[in-house]
């Protein structure tokens, strides 16, 4: 055998771990991996009105038998746990009849009482979900429980607000697949908005910030979308900034004036099941009439115990997946 300089200095191929021939590059985006469902559970949305496919509800546990006054737990009155569980079971049945897959978070450890309201604790995008960071001290510590529920479902958490940022999912609403409306107020602070804007810009999504009036909880309590071109707004809380923005985009507004059905019955705290089809609380006949006159089909749910806890269907429903969200 004749050795040449070329033979002597020829290096063996690199191991795959160093980028050698057996290295397999990852080529699909996270959004594509979600759709493929190979590594992750399919999730995401970029509308508020696409047909609802998957949600998370929390199964009410012993955490609702708290000893403090209800106001200290951000609630209006003390819910009855047995009745609350019955209403949760009924909600599951209603959603399933609408073709919605319901995941119930039934935890081995007790979360804080307001863990009942899943909408605040995460917000879905086409790339995965953003974990909420609730503003009230009473809700601090709910995030690890929510992160565990999402991890068990193989839902990717792509961001968690940090530093002094606070963010609650009910403050973010999709205007269209490339635009998000975010309410800045008591629940989501300016730093939370700043961090969310930075993240969304990396996805090619524009964030439009609106200031929420004093006395409101979330943006969802000021405006809720029944379709791409139809928004229901709270006449006592909507601002000229918001109405002007909706008008510029050609979005029709159904204005509900403040009355007991709106303020106490939370008649606009609905979940859009499909374009112009919503799930709303029972006990709001006048609001129901307004919806039907606007061409909105209505499914009603008894949620009286949730109302005692200061939330309705939209608050307790964590949205994972809507159809045709891209």
C-alpha cells in the first residue's frame, strides 16, 4: 500500500452530534409542527369567531370552599360547590353537542380559587400559547398549575411575561389574523403590553393598544366578537378610541346599554362557537333578543354560581383551538 500525503491527512467524517453526515436538521416551523401533531397537540387561533374546536375548563375543587370573605378572593358572593360542579357538567355537555372537545383540568393539588377562570391564564396564537401572569396578588401562583395542565396536553408555552409585567388572556382579542387588540388597565399593565408587542412582532402580528376605563375587568368586558364584522360592545364602558378603531375597520357594533342583564347577568360574556353563534348565560332575555335581531344564534348556559364568582362563560373557557385560524 502506498501512502500519500492526501491519505495521511484525510479526516474521518464528523459524528452526528457535531453536525456530521447523520445530523438531521429541523426544517418545519413550530406552527407546522402543531398542525402535523407529531410532537405537539394541535392548538392555536388567530380569530375570535372561527369555529371552536377545543377548550379547557377547570373542574371546581375544594379550593372553592375557602374561609375568607368572597371579596377577598375577588368574588361577589360565595359559590355553592355542588351546584357549581353541576353547572360545569352541563357546560361540558353543551360544548360537546357543539362539536367542541373539552379538556377538564382536575389537579391533584389545590390551586387558588380563581383558577376557575381559565381564559385569563393563557392566550392562544398560531405558534402556541402565551401563559398569563395575573395582576392580583390573590391569583399569584396560578401560573404553575396552568403550565402543568398545558404540559400534560402537550401544548407549547411560547412565552411567560416576566419582570413587573402582568398579562391576562381576556385582555387580548384577535381583530384579524395579523392584528391583535390589547386592553391596558388594571389586569394587563403597560409592561405586559410592551412584552406582548415585542413577541407578536416576531410573528408578523401588529398589536393595537386601547386603554380600559376604570371599573372594568378586561377588554373582553368592553368588546366581544360574534363575527369578523360584528362586535358587541358595552355601552357604559366602550371608549371613543375603541369605537373609532372598529369603525375604521368596517366592523359593525351592537351596543348594549348598561342594565342588570348586562352588569349583573353578564349577558355579553359569551363564547363564540362559530360565526354568529354564541354560548351566553341564561337569564338575559332582552340581550338575547338583541342578538337574534342582529342575526346571532344563541345557545344558553346556566352559570349562576360562576356569576357569584364574578365571571361568565367567556371567563371560564380557555380557548385552545379554532378552525381555519390561519
